[in-house]
């Protein structure tokens, strides 16, 4: 049997058309693993191309079982507790976008959302943005990388609907309630390139959530722009006891979500 180049290309094109983007992406991950072996974000051990963490680290991750409410959202879910075990991987991801972290974190959010009561038909995934200045300095937005991976896992498009228009200070560096509240107000805006989001069901994602002020600020802007429902999810979530109690007294729009 003779295979011509045209025949092979036709067969490849036919197979590609029959597959959805999610399946193609799994094949891509399998192939890319030969060049850049997949590693565990916590211990750097080599793991299977479709694994998120190694078995040992996975068993050390504390799943988040709280029921935090985030203002302006219709539901919130998180995969794990932001504790001493997972913190180094989260912080490393803010300094270095190499490796498997974005995929592992996307898998975590995917799991948390599927296990949540609000799991359903989302129209778009929207990542929490960073400022242009931060983007120039760092070169990437870690939450956007997670969103890009999540679109394959959930088979939902992602859209950079929001822009961050104001840099925020560390909440712990601010003293008064008014100062902290002002710090988290008018931080986000809807991008002129966002398209129509009226009536859309949005899954808003972030890498880490502390008291929820960042997600709440972003959700408020999306709702004001006409979004139908806004659900929020993060990979990690601080537990209430981990936060400074003085920050909790300032309400839902004044937390210490200063991961950036
Ligand atoms: Zn590991």
C-alpha cells in the first residue's frame, strides 16, 4: 500500500476535524512532555504528562472545605487551603511561568467547580487581570495562564474581559478602614475589546483568594456591565484564622488579596 503525502495530510486533516480542541490539547501535552518533561509544582519531581501533582504532594495538599461567600458573586469555590505547603508553589508561579503549575492549578479549579453546587453552563472564563505595568515587569499574568488551560479542561472560551486600571497597595500596610476600602475600589474596568457580556454566565478565576475583595471588586464591575451571573473560583483560599482579624472588620471589599 502506498501512502502519498496528500493522502497522509488528508487523513490528518480529517482526524483533526473529528476531534475537539480538548482532545487535541491532550495530544499536544503528551507530545510536549517529550521535550519539556512535566514536573510537580511542589517538589519538581517528574510526573506523567497529564498529572497535576505527584502522588505524595497531592496527598499533602489540604482541600478547601469552607463555604465563603464573595460579594457580588453567585457562588464561590476553591480547590485547596492556602497553607505553608502550597504557598511556595504559588509564590514561585508569580516569579516563573515555566513548568506545569498553570496546568496543575487549572486542574484544581476545574475540580473545585465541578464539585460545587453552582457547577453548570458557563459562557466564558474571565481571569483576574494585572496592571499593564505589572505585565511589563513580569511578562505574564499567572491567572491568565490558568484560564487558558482551563478553557481546554472545561471546554469553555476565555476572554480577557477585565482590565486592571489601578495598582493596589498591600492591605496590611494600610491602617484605617476607609484607607483599605479605597484601596480596593475602582480597581477594575471592562475592556473596550470585551464584546457584549450582557446576560452572560461568567466564571471569574484567580490563583489565590484571601477575604475575597479582589474577586468581589471584579464581580461588581462585571455585574454593572450587565453580566447575568458571576461565579468565582480560585485555586487556593486562605482560611479565616490565617488572616489578620483587623482586616476582617473592614467588610467584603477590604481584604488582603494582594497576591500581586
Ligand atoms: Zn510533588
